[in-house]
């Protein structure tokens, strides 16, 4: 059943069923004078996005802006496909991202290297976007979407160099994309909040990520809106938790790196160390061993391990 969450009457969250998993990736809908979406996920999620918009009685011709925090395919891979049915919409991205939307060849090649034979099932198709329909926003530039609402864009690297966070002054909230990590929303029903960094390849930088998180802390935000998945008003807890785990992720990867001369083994050993640390932590919090979050974490930690070793390779 489609899950559309009413956050505050003005902001809605559509569950995009990314990877055929509920509460994995979402699209935020800002009901302002200019209807604005943040994130589309990959192309297989577009039917869920359209269904959610229909449920909200929003026509595709009413959408004015589609903002992508960054262009990793689980956030913006479906933007080109979706845009074909949104005649009045423009895509808003970081300046470093625009050329990869116009010609997604390198973007696709990079993702195929990570996901291999799973790529088509997860992400196909990736549709190029005409330059005329792309708007770029530099650090601290704004976008007016309502008579009293202008979003502010902030350069927030660490997860990707072409990443920005979007500040919403009405809610005093930040759409953090992946810079502030993942919120494992499915654990909320267990009464537990799990926030972890996401360190996927190939631009992960722990120092930059921590600096971006410190910037979020300095903003004294009231709410964080995560790409994966949902929102929290426990801002200090979420940001502090992710910072602490970044250090642990890097520590595990350094040990994994020294364990072998082969990156394949380094990645595997890093993954096993991360898996043990996080699974043991969740077991200590009485999370049932059959909870679906563990299957989600299996995939996430394998991808995170690839990004961690890639980071260390580049430091050598």
C-alpha cells in the first residue's frame, strides 16, 4: 500500500519503494505557490512518485521545480524519465552535477561498476535532461517558491562533491540528502532511532562530511529531512550519532585496508567489521534478529565498504 506521510500540512513525503523496499527512499513535496519536489529516486520508482502525487491531487503539469540534493542514481536517476511528463518543471542541481544530467554516460558507467549485473533492474533507464531545463544553484543562492518562502542552497560535500543541502526557513529544516547519513525509519516502530553515515563511492571524504555536519549543527535546525528516509526533530542526536559512526567506519576501513594487498579482500574485511559492529550494537538494543533492517544493512554496508576503501586508495 502506498505510504504518503503528511509531515506538517505543507510538506508531504512520498515513499518511492526504492529497491522494492518500503521506507527506503522518499520524495518531499513542498506545497507552495510553486510546487516543488526534492528527490525522485531511480527510474523504477517513478510510478510510485506519480501515484503519490495523484493521491495528493497534484497534476504533473503543476510541478515547477524538481530539486536533486545530488545525482547519485538512488536520488536523481529517474529525474529525466519523470521530467518527460512534467511540461512546466525545471531540474535544480549543484553546478558540478549539471553536465552529468545532460550527458549521463559517466554517471551510468560509474554505477554499473558498483552494481554490476543488478544495474538494469535497479536503475534503468537513465534519460538525458536538456540543458534548457536545468537550473544550477551556487552556495548560499536562493530559490523563491512562495510569496514568503525562499529555499537556501548550501554546498555540503563529504558524500559527494556535487552535493548541496537545502534549507527551508519556514520549518527551520534542512534537506540533507546523504551528507548527514541514513535514518533507518523501519526501526521507529521498534522504538529505536538508528542514524548511520553513508560512504558509497567514489567521492566519500570523512573530513568534508564531518565539516558539513558541523555546519548543520551551527544552523540550530529544528528538523532534518533525510533522503533515506523520513525526518527527525532529534537533530542533535542524529548529527552527533552520525559523526561518531564516521570515525568508527574509517577505523574499520583502515584495518581492512591493512589486511590485504587486494582491494576485493580489503572491502570484504571492512564490510565484515562494520557488520559485526553495527549488528552487535542493534542486538544490544534488543532489536529482533529477524527485523528487516538487517537485510537493508547488508546491502548498505557492502556499498559503504567500497567507498571507504576507495577513499583510502586515493590517499595512498
